[in-house]
C-alpha cells in the first residue's frame, strides 16, 4: 500500500513541477504586461523585471545541475535562452531597451511548452 502511494507521488512529481513552473511563467507574463502598459521605469516595470530575473536565474541554476533529467539538447537550448534573457534584462535595467515584446513572446513560448 505505501509503495503504491509513493509510486503515484513520484510519477506525478514531474507534472506538478511543470505546473508550478507554468504558474511562475503566468505570473511573470502578467507582470510584464503591466510593465508594458505602465512603462519599464514604473513600479510595475521594476517589479516585473525583478521577478523575471529571479525566475530565469532559478531556471538557469536548475538546468545546469547534474541531476537535471532534461535531455542535453533541451538543457543547452534553455541555457542559451536564459543567457539571452539575462542580457536583455540587463539592457532594460540600463535603459538601453524598453520594448518588452520579445521578452514577453519568448516567455509565452516557454510557458506554453510546459503545458
């Protein structure tokens, strides 16, 4: 009985993790839309950029762990996207970019891929 329950939890764990990741992307996209509406220098913009940076740093750390079970090609792709995202966030912070369209689009693609 206990083994059966444990196996159910282990099997559901990746699904739950993907759902949590999807929720994190939903939240960041909601914040980015508010930032686009109010401007990247607004309170909404600062909050969105902070949350976006935090999300991508966590994702980058996770995909680089040896125990991460994603296929190597997918991990490499996510690392590449994550590095671009961090550079773009830095450009926004430095006032070198204000258009959030590409950032939003890429985060939507990643979020949709978690479905």
